[in-house]
């Protein structure tokens, strides 16, 4: 056989291999466009209450004004002590409510 003929046959085989490989690559790439996406991942925020320990110091009970008054005191003194105790109880109640709010 002639060298030119062998070279021409090898060149034809090379062209054929390139053509087959190119067809394979193009068919594979075209197939990717036809497929539907498998799954779409959506991020969902779930709000779930989580128990948190309450970290406020204990609220001390004040010494009530009426506890310091004696039954022998006159009515004016007892009345003043009771009015002062009302204000003390309101302040103490506000502290307790603030403590409960801080723990929620």
C-alpha cells in the first residue's frame, strides 16, 4: 500500500472519530435541557417557642407600713399608714408585673 493512501485512511478515521465524539457531546448537552429539575429546595422559617430560663433576681417583699403601726395608735395614724401601704403595694405590683414580662 501506498503511504498516501494509509495517511488518507487514517485522516478519514480521525474525522469520523471527531464527528462521532462531537455528536455524542452535543446529544448529551441537548438531553440536559429536556429534563425537568428534580427538586426545588425552599427554605421555610418555622417559628417555634423555645423555653428560656428566667434570669431576673427575686423581687423582695417590702416591709408594709401598716405592720409597724400598733392597734393602740389613733385613727389618723392608722389611716396614714394604710394610705402609704396602698402606694407601697402599687409599686410592688409594678415590680412583679415587670418581672413577669421579663420572663415571657
